[in-house]
C-alpha cells in the first residue's frame, strides 16, 4: 500500500512540475538493475515499470493535454547493462523511445582492446532489435554521442591494439578506468596527438593516440563522418529523429576553426 501511495505522490509531483514549468512533457528512464526475467524479482520489476509509465502518461495527458512522454532506453533491448524491461509495452505508453546508441563495450569478456563506444554495426543491430519487438520505428529517436572515450592502455602494441586489463563484474576486462572527453576538448587535443586522426573502417569511427608520462592512451570518438553515417541510417529506417549527448560539448566561441567544427557536427545530424 505504501508503494501505491508513494507512486501516486510521485506522479502528482511530476505532473505539477510539467504544468507549472510550461514544459512540453517529461523524459523518463530507469538506471537501477533489473534481474533477469526468469527470476521472481525480474518478473515483478519488468511488469511494474510499464505500469508506472502508463499511469504517469494517463495523468499527464489528463492534466496537460498534448504533452509528451519519452523514455530513455539502452542501445539494445536485450537486457543490456542489466536493464531487462518490456520495451514493447513501455513504447506503447510513450510518444517517443530515445535509444542511447553508445557506451556499448562497457564490459568485455573476450577481446580486451579499446574500441569505439558506438560501433556502427552494433548501432544498427540495437535499433533493429527494438523494431523487431513490434515498436513503430517512427517512435524511435537515436541518441548519438558528442563525446569520446579515453582508454589508458595497460599495454600498447600498435594503433588499434590498446590492451585493457581492468576486471569488472566478472568480465576479464572493462572500460572502468576510461574517462569521457567532450568533443570540443578532443578537437583541441587531436592536433597535438602522437597519431593524428585514425579511421577504423570496421566500426566506422575515428580515434587517436597520445602518451601521458609512461602510459599510452587511445581516444575513440565520433565526428561528422561517423555521425552522418548514423543519420543516414536514421532516415533509411524512418526513425522519428536523432538526439545528441550533449549539446554543450561543442565549442561555441567565435574562433574560426571552432565555428567550422561546430557547424559540421550540427550538419552531420541532417541526412542527405
């Protein structure tokens, strides 16, 4: 009973926040761990999330007609990062499902190498998996990163062969020690790097190498070339749109080079 009362209070609070702030709607997500659907905990959790979203959508539409309900989901619906949800039901109660098509190789059980955070073919596979659930592609917004991942190499062999050795969650290695780098800082660091921009055609993404003290680093990121490929894919699959994480990660100064780089990133979101 306490759970029901708390949920009612929480929904009322969020709806009033939307109404009082004159917002267009609400964006929801769930970051906690959901057990596999084969467990009793998993069954209960998977069923509760869609019910919560259904209740808040109904309340929001009644109080603020025309408002939008959006849900942020991981790159794949297949229990990615212990996020086991009934995404088909969730999507049925939402206007938009925002799929974060990045941060894919957080855990590595086999190939312990630094790699792109948003490999092109995995991006396609993840979006397709949502569509195969029966979710209308016109409800899906593809999220792309305007940041890179800086991997410190345990052992650097050659370009594209940066070994990681940080056990995490049962995996032999992970990117737990990696850090996120905004695109504007990447553009500043790239000309000073040891390698310059290197393109990996397997994952359709660029990276560069630099050395700090005695440690080599590989920085994998997305730029206009890699993002434009994803926006073209968005158009082909008739997705609702594309979203960026984060808009303030570009350089908005009046510097001529920065203006050009920023314009190119925005233009990359518009498929030809």
